[in-house]
């Protein structure tokens, strides 16, 4: 598949409410997206993921964070350009049938050029598109053999999870997550053809904030201070302007509720108080 099969979008990348770059989204056109969604269901039936892999059916950033709650030692490894480093050869390491693998190769792999499918398959580099519905499950399938190699190095004293390109290990003692172990894990990842973002990888001790996929896990699941302040600002702006909770913000509060029902309730109370305050100000 090439550019002619996809719509290319540029969206701002944000961190704590600040713009930190631009993300390119390669979205399949409607006809192709329908075909890919059908294939996702086939892949879900074909592959049984271990419990430590998240971002697949019936898992979330919550299930990914839970094993690391209240652990003094947290080590995080971030994979760079995850989808762009997954080619058909990495997916072929799995136990997919040849028929299914051929489907993946024909309708799920992407190259950033105008070309016909035959030349794409034969000579040009093809990898997962960033906006296709098939890309998350295929990226997980591709990395599964690497997950298994890593888990063979671990013992019961270490918790291991992965949510797409975020890998986390945690333990109650520093002696369990040794420099030798980390070096061996990094070597496995790099030998399997993935790129580690070393700026976002490293150890996090519990006397500072520990985050797993955006959720604070020091003592319990929580939102970071930056995210709490940003959400309060959004609610205040909405209370001032429309005074009706938008679907987007309702979704954010539902997400917060999964982390902490009390925190979600506090945000809702705050929103209602601000609505009441601005209504009173208008009558003066």
C-alpha cells in the first residue's frame, strides 16, 4: 500500500498541555479501513497474548500500570518509531498461517511513495502505517517473540509489562534489576531490530514521581499534578463558555474514574461549582 491508499494528517504532539512536535498520521481510506478492521478480528482469534502485554483486547493503560503500584524500583524502556520499525519479516517471526501473513503483507504494510503494489512488495521498504486499525495488533504480534526472550531472563521478583512501545520492569529491591539484566534486555531488543529511545529510558525510584503510561503509580494509581491542573483548566473554560460537559471531556472524566472514582467525582463537583459561579456572575 502507498500514499494513494492513505490520507496523511499532521497533528500537534502535546505533553502536559505544551506542543512538543508534529505527529504524522497515515490513515487508510474508508474502503481499505473496512478491510483492515475485518482482518483485526481474524488476528484477534489467531493470537493469544500473554497477560503482560497490554494495548490488546480487554486491556488498557490501567491493566498495564497495576503491576507496578507501590514498587520502589521502576525501570522504563521506550521504543523509538515503533510502527516504522515493524516490517513483514518481524511479523513473520510469529506463528501466523501463511494465508494470514499474505493478507497482512498485501493490505497492512505501507511505503511512503507512489507505487503499485507489486513494486512495493519487491523493492521498497514497507512498514506499519501509524493510523491503520491493524497496526497496534500487528506491532504486538511482531514484538511478541522479543517479549518471550526478555521474560526468560526474569524471575518472580520482577514485574514486566509492555504497552505498545512502553516497556516497564519493577521490583521491591534494586538488586533484582541489575545493570547486567538491563544490558541483556537492551541487547535482545536491539538485535531484534528495534530502536531504544535512551532519553526516555531509565530507572525511577519511589522518592520521586513514578509514571507508567501516563499514570502515577507511587502509592496508588493517580494523575500527575500537570494533568490534574490541565483538566481543571479545561473544565473551568467549559464552565465559563457553554456550561455543558462535552463528549470529549466526559470521556476524559470516565478515564479518570478508571484511575480513581474519588478523583473523577471531585473533578465533576469542581465543574458544577464553576458553572454555578459563572451563572451567578452573569446575573450581577
